[in-house]
C-alpha cells in the first residue's frame, strides 16, 4: 500500500466504479495496477520525467492486457474509462512531485 498520504486516500477509478458498464471485479484489477505503480514509484524514486515515464508505460502495458478482461466481461476501455485512467495517472504523477508530466506521455503506450 502506498505511503504517500494523498495517494493512500485517493478514490482510484471512481467514475468507473460509479458506472454499471464497468464490472467492479475488473475495475478492481485496474485499481491494483495503479496501486502497484505507486508502490514502484515509491520504491524506485524516479529522478526525472524520463524515469517516471518508464514506470507509467509499464503500468499502461498492464492496462493494455486488461482490455481483454474488460471485453470478456462485456465492457471495454472507452472514453469514460480512458479519461478516468488518464486522470488518475496524472494525479499520481502530481502527488509524487511530477506536476509537469504530460498526461498523453504518461499513457503513450496505450492501445485503448
């Protein structure tokens, strides 16, 4: 569990949990990806944006793999989900001192 207090109390993927289109058990998997990303940021303490992007791109790849699980559950990562995920990536970057991170670059390896 992340030690950063802002992150620890943040409601990850809130819009997706509030929408019945996204099954909670699949959204839980997305939330777990975000928590692992936070844990990795805390463990590695990236020194600059390039190092942060390596971490966020790895998490984005996990979301790419999760797309199939959404499909199997009759859902998909579409506009609302993309916005929620991108917003949370930016929140995390900002919470760890990277307010100047580019949202599109944070998730540039996405295929959704």
